[in-house]
């Protein structure tokens, strides 16, 4: 579906009811939306995508009260606004973020962006809030402005690349949350819009990278088990058992289970076909029991994904 078709579908669902005009005249929010779109370059977006000069011309004609001009301005502004709202929160290809909890996901289509604007109790407040991003992104936006004055091209490229990665992050407007930077292996805890603490964390390797994702920490588990991913069992633990014997499992407080159910039966490691497991012909559930050596530590924060 093209952008114009998405806008047309939006208005069909509203029985043609306008968003930016009222009684044949432009609402103040229409001017606010055009001003918002005009800031696109400050976020590393291409202003040409939103047709700023054409929008300004259409709005100028609409101010005269011409009915045809007002209708054109209404549809053109919705298309430009929807495109801008999606672009602001969408990274480039290859930097996509997964959202196990769809409540955190930004609008990913023009129709979704327009529906969110139409459903807002206060359209003006919705527009004012739209450009507010995660605090780390907003720091980079300021850095971009400064680099365009005093920095070099390499600085600007680096800032833009990081802004691109951070676009999809939920704004979380002051809500407590944690942010993990896989590149530096650091975690930050944010509260009231500010970083309140940081710590080192273990992240994935180039072969098994930490995915880009955002979700809700639902609860914590004290003294957790570590359920070892089947590929690690195949590539790391099964070869070790074949080399050194099942004693390596006892040494690391591990057990082999029959399946992935809530109450699995325990298997005798000596009776497991470790050669088939190492070859990938069978999958095994192996977990490390709670204790001081457990890879999950003393507390596991649950993040459904």
C-alpha cells in the first residue's frame, strides 16, 4: 500500500472526518504539525521526504478559506506527518529492534501514526510529545547540533549512526528502566529521565550476538536455574563430556532433563547418547542448578522474549 493509499484508507475509516481542519478552516495543530516536520534535519532525517515547501504553499492557500485548497492541505499534511512520525522512530535496515511486548512498539505505518494522533485526547499535546525521545537519543541530538557547527564529518557520521540505532527505543518519559549497551558491555538504570547507576554486564559474541530488543521486566526469580541453549549443549558441553566424562557436569552443578516441560524427569548422564548430541542428531535439555557458580547469579530478571 502506498502512502497516499494509507492516508485514503485512514479517512475512509473516519467517514472522511478531517484531522487538521474544522468547519472548513485550519486548526492551530496543523501549523504545529508543519513546524514539527520542519525540524526533521535535526534528527538526521531528509526534509525533502516531507515536502515542506509544498506543504507551506498548500497551507497558505488553505488560510484563504478556499474549500478545495483546504481539502488538499488536509490530505497532504496527513501524508507528510504520518511519514515523518514513522521515520522518526524507525531505524535503517539491519538495525531493527524486536518488541516482545507490542505496547512498547512505536507506530510502524502511516496509518498507525495517524490513528494515534486522531485518538489523542489533545492533538496539540500529542504533537508536542512526539519529538520527545529516550534521554540518550536526546543527548545525541544535541551533540549532532553542536558537531554540525564545530565537529568534523567523522563525528557527525558516528552521531547519526547511533541516533539511528536508538530511534525505536521507547520514550519511557521518566519511568524507571534499564538500558543495555551491548557494544560496551554496560547497563544503565534510568529513573526520572536520568541515569542513576551503571554496571558491567555480559553480552553475546559476534557468533551469538545480543539481539536488539525492548521488553518489559515482569518479575524476578531468586536462585534461578540456567537452562543452557541447545546449541551450546551441542557445541560446548557435549564435546566436553565426550572428552572428560560426565564428571564435568557434576563439577559444574548441572543436570540433564528429559524435556522442556515444567516438571521434567531427570536423566542419568551416563546413559545419554552424548555423541549424537554433539553431532546435533538429538537435542538435550541441560540446566545448571542454583548456587554460587550459577551463570544467572542470585537473581534472574524475567524478560519474555
